[in-house]
C-alpha cells in the first residue's frame, strides 16, 4: 500500500464539518495520520514544524487564504504536495493555484470517490519519490565507496609503479670494450616487463636477464617481484647463460603459478669478447653490423614454466662496431607506420614478427646520427602518434650492446 510511505496529511479548512469529514473518509481508506486545522495561521506553524507529505487546504479562508498558504509551502517545503479544496464556483482560483504549483484539487461538497482518487494518486507519487530518494542515497553511498576504493587502488598502483621503477637497474655503462645502453618507458599500468643484471665476482663477466611476465597490474608486479628473487639466486651461481636460465625455470615451476613468461639471458665476457645467449620464447635479438647488414639471432626455445628443460647456450662474437639489440615485445608489435609514419604494403600474419624486427632494425639504421636516447624518445613519440593517445599500453624497453674497436 502506498499509504505506508506517507508521513502525515494536514487538512486546513475554516469549516470544521469539512475537516472532520475528510479525516473520517481517509481513515476508512486506512490513512490514520491525519491532522486537521480550522485556522490557517496555526496550520502554517504546524506544517513548517512537522513537514507533512500532503496538505489539503481550502482556498477561501480568513487570516491567510489557501493561495497564500500554498505560496508559503512551495517556497519553504517544495517536496510537500498541496491539494486545493474549492467550491465549484472558484474554478479561476483553482487554475491560479495549479500554476503556482498545487498538485491537484477537490471540490465541495466533498465526495468519497473524488477525495480518495486524488489522495491515492498523491500517495503513489510520495511513495515513488521516497523510493527514488532512497535509491539515489544508496547509489551515492555506493559511489562514495567506489570512489574511496578507486583512490585507494590508484595510490597502491602508484606505490607499485614506484617500486617497479626501483627494480629497474641502471644498465647503461662501459664494460671492457662493450658499450651498454638501455632505456625504458613505463606503461600507464603496472607492466609485466622485467630486467635485471648481475656482476660476476671476478669482474670479468656481466649478466643481463630480460623477461616479459603475462598480464598487467598488481598480479604481474607480484610475480615480477618473486621472479627477481629467482633470477638473483640463479645468477649467483655464475654459470653459463643456459644453466642460469634452466635453474630459473626449475624454481619457477615449483611455484605452480601456471604462467609462462618469455625470458632471455646473456652473459658478457669482456676478456674473451664473447656474449653467451639463451632464449626462452623471447623476441629475437638482432645485430646491426658496421656495414649496416642485419643479422637475426633466431635461437628460441620453449617459454619458461612449461616443463623441466635444459636451455642451450649460444655464443655470439661481435665484430668491432657491431651492435646487438634486445627489446620488449611492445616494440615489435608496432607496425612500420608507428616507427616512421610511412605506410607499407600489407603483410601476411606468418611474416609479421620478421617484418616488425626488420622495421625496427631499419629505423635504427636510418637514425644512426641520433644518440641512443634520442632514438628511443623518437620511437615512443611515434608510437604515441599511431595510437593517438599519450598513455602507453605496454612497457617499452630497448637494450643495445656495442663492441668498440
């Protein structure tokens, strides 16, 4: 019943028989919270104090007439519905009241059917208003909770991003005759890309591990944290790149995460001028020689975490002025138009990886007059140009190792 949601009905008429009749008729409809007044001034004071849902007021009354009372109510209590009581000869006054905001009217002599119809419609509106208000309040509360949760998540993500940045070592350095340069641009989310390094105790070797954890966000960051521990433990063994990668794989399998990151490991031997290289499903590195030829290192074995596996160690011997490039998969997923904004013919899906590696290599050759950092900035700018927004979807990492003469 809509009457259950109605908080008080006030009836105002200077004729006591009218107010008593309305109260009796409403009580027969199950509405008991009805207060009557025969003086409009006292009624006004009570109405402003109690804020009833419905006021029924006569138009013609001494002291304060119904139109004046209507104005007072609509000005101060806009949610209160006002129903005018009028004689049949007061139609013009009724129209004026409706224009001023009266909800409806009933005519004298008061009839049960006319009164209950108007009150029923009014109580339905009151009920709907209260339900809607409750819904809006609940929605606002949920929105406040969601806003608080969202702000908390943003803060936690920011802390995780800061922590992720601290995990990234400063790899740019000279190591014997090798010149190592590295740049990274973080995605708008917490990325799964990972890189770490290790100096062997004899100072003759320097190891680098580059990986891509599946997914983004806090789960990827947590896995990356655990993975860093496994990497450092394996690197301390100071074995070959394949043995290091095999040990990481064995310990990663024991975590039972059902995740399969791509990883590559290389160990630079500055005395023998050899780079050991092992690859677990990571994008192919490539070498750009002094004469601008491009050589792809196509050793690529199964992803980490699939099964117990002994990864092979390949030896790479750079010539003077050669540079080997390693990178995150965010780079090779960008088409040629992202690198130099020049459209190229369509390619088949089967050739896509090789095509993108070639694009990246050609871009590096075309911009060899720029510094490494300038090249990296230009790559990121062109990616933003293609994507048409400034937030990166994935981390971008580029590692270059050159052999000086």
